[in-house]
C-alpha cells in the first residue's frame, strides 16, 4: 500500500485527484500595532483606542462609551 494514496473509504484516487498541490494562503495579514490614545475607526464611527482585551479583542471609546470590538474590524483613523 505504500506509494498509493487512497481516500478515507479505501478507494483509489482518480487520476485528476492524484497530483493536487496543497493550498497556498491568498494573503498575508500584517498586524498594526495599536497604542492607547490612537484614533480608531469602527463601523464608520471614530473613537479612541483604549487597550487590548486579548489577541483578538480590544476596548475602544466612542462618545464616552466603551465598546469591546474585534481588532480585525478596527482601522486607524
């Protein structure tokens, strides 16, 4: 069985399935460093970046209210 690639059910692969290359990521994500006090845009509203909650989330202040938002949704303002 070595050298033969089979499907999970045990069947041999079709010829079109044998030489498939692994998927290559389409884009590279660059993290922008955020500092407290930076202007941040979120859902077309301008606010002030306060601090990180964890790697994915952050606190921003808009009109005196604090929002917990995903960092991926933030843009520099």
